[in-house]
């Protein structure tokens, strides 16, 4: 039985946001793994992925659902629909990832965020020609993280990565 792996060694060591963008853009087409030694686990039918990265364990599921507790006030372009969700977690913090598909062009979706009056935007950069586009920017304020917009052959994908506190934080208090 032969294994088919996502990457040259079956063990991914790339920034988690890059994984999320690549997976979202490619739709997990034909990527499976049956190796117990591999830290990458994907299955095409349920379109999910788990990858160990230097930043922690990254998970992504393209099931059309947003992450639990996703901020309902985070702006998305009109007509954008949830494509899936994910997280990146380690011992120190966690980050949520939401993936949207948009009917807008990549540059239009990117400009929606770049020109937002509800987000504090910085480091906006983009490149594109013909039917390929990629843009990324940082957001800060009520929600902090990044937004990456890709368009390939007319399909626009928006990946929003928000940082947060450690999910397993315990607070104790002492009564006086």
C-alpha cells in the first residue's frame, strides 16, 4: 500500500496561515495520508487537515462552518459565505481561522478590508496579474490578526486569522 502525502516528507513545517491559504485555495483536492509516522492528516471527503507547525498544531475543516465563538461583528464582504474554520494552538496561545468564499474579485475583496473604517489596518500588501491575486494585511483593535485574500482562476478565498488567549486559562481568586 502506498501513502500519498501533502508535502515532500509528509511532515509540514510551514507557517500555519500559509497552510490555511494553500488548503483553502486548493480545496484539499486529492490529498490523503495513511502513514502513522506523518503529522499531516487529511481526507478529501470531509475536507479536513491537521498539521504540526513551529507555531503549534494547525487544524482546518472546510465544512462551511465558522469556528465556535467567532466574532459576529467581524466584517466580511457582501455575498461572502463561510467555507470552513480552523485553529492554531500551542501551550501559550490560540488563534482562530475562518475561511470564506467570495463572489467578488480578489482585488475587490482585499480592498474591502484595506479601506475598512471598522478595522485598524496595517502592512497591506498585494500582488496579482491576470487571474491570480494574493493580498495580506494585519488588523488590530477589538480583534487582532491578519486577513489573506487569494484569487485563482476566478475563485476568491478569504482567510481570516484572529489571535486570542490560551483556551485553557484558569483563574482563581481568594476571598478576604
